[in-house]
C-alpha cells in the first residue's frame, strides 16, 4: 500500500531516524547517503512534488553532519532537477522523475572506431533515461580547458579523456572530484580519492609483444609507427613499453615517425601501427608488392575493432577491452566509486603476424 506523502519537514526527520539514514562506519560518503535516502523517499512516495525539505542547518544539527556535507547533497539534487530552492523559504521537491534528470558530460579527444565502442558501452550501461552529451578536444589543450570550464555546474557527472603528454591536472581539478571520472589515461598526480579507469600503456605494449614473441622472432626487425604528423595522440608509455620489450629480448627495432612512403615497408620485417589510415595504407602497399601478411611481412595493430577481425583475413592486435571499460565506467558513474582501476588488455593472434 502506498504511504501518504509527508506533510512537513518534521515528519521527514522522523522517517530519517527510522531508516537509520547516516552510517558513520560506511565507506560511502555521508552526503551520498543523504542523496540516496531522499531519492529513495521520492521513488517510494514518502516525498511528493512540492513538499519542503528540512533546511541545511536543521539536517546538520539533527544528524551530526557538517553544513558543507548537507549543502553538497542538496546542490547535487538541485543539479539533477529533483530539488529546487526558493530564497528565504527553503528547499522543495521539484520533480519525482529520479532517473531522467541525470546529465553526464563526456569529453573525448576524437571519435575513433574503438572509442565509439567505448562510448556506446557507457551509454548502454547508464541506461536510456540518463542524458549523455559528448564533446571532443582533438588534442587542443585550449579547447580542452574551455569545454571543461564552460560546462562546470551544468552536469551531474564529468567523464574526461585527458589525452595529452603534458600535465593537465590543474584544469581537471576545477571539476569536483566526486563528480569526475578520468578515462583511458592515467594522471599520476591523482590519488585514490579520484576515480580513474585507464590503460597501462607501457605494460600493455610490453606484455602484448611478449605474448607474440614466437611470431615476432621470425622477422628481422620490429618497427613502431607513430604517425607524429597527425593529430592522433601517442602515449609515452607505448614508446617506453616498445623499447623495453625490444631491448630485453635483443630484437632489432626502429621507431618510424610517419608511414608516408611505400619504401618504409621492408620484406621480412614486422610493424606495430596505431592509426586506421596507416593500417589501410600498409595493407594496400603490401598487396601491391605481392607480399602476404603473416608470411612476407608482419603487422600488429593497437586497439581492436570488429573490422580488424575480417580485414586481410584478420589483423593481430594488442587491445584494451573497450566494451568492458565502458561497462565499468558506467558502474563507477552510477555508484560514484573512486580509486585507480587498470582495464584489462590482451594480445589477439590473427593471420597478419
């Protein structure tokens, strides 16, 4: 049977006490416990649209919470559109639609095929009632900063992919840490009180090449193609992991800034490439020369996509699991989980190596 909605803040206090609102032993922040209680009260009919909430001072005094803690909870509820405030009168329930009011800001560098998989997995994991807006910075730090600063306070949560080989932590610190998820790239200066879900690029490249060692050894050298003239970002960890693997295993290697000429390809050599354009160019040039991938010349791509399973009878890849990353990102957003989490990566053997 549906309960009669509360008529006064005093009755809300009584319900809060009955439900043991604040658990001081919980790992969940007190402000989040308060938010969840009020949302639960709305969803279960204990709070109706237009009803008044206790003031910030009243909640703080009755439940031993700091005013800033209560303010943070009410501010977030207001950002979601669930609560409204009237100057001099207090806070009121503004909406009983607890899901559709959640707005997520997503900032990627660019929408490449693998990031589309990642984005789709995030959106699916959040659910269709959550509004997600995506933006792109294209490795322009000024655009990156402006997009963040211009959207502060307009969203409940911010998902940011800081693809830069320079420190952007001061820009990121403009976003409240409890509303921020850093995705794909590690920011070493941020500790466990931030949410980070990222690739360990150095480990991934080193481990992936190690798993492919029996295949790599049949080639004379191994080359890393960076495509430095494009806007595409290459994490330093990729270069470090590549060099570490080659030096430890005494494999002759070369780092090629750009794959611009057919002459860059040599028979009986293996290549690790990143850009989709370089991948297509590599296959076309090999076909023109009559070289068979995996026999006359070796090819490894970074980051898997469905097309790489069938292109040229299958392209070997070192790849992060972007479906899993997107699903985990959605879980972290909804639960407001913090901490440093490394997403899984693996080598997938196909015919190109």
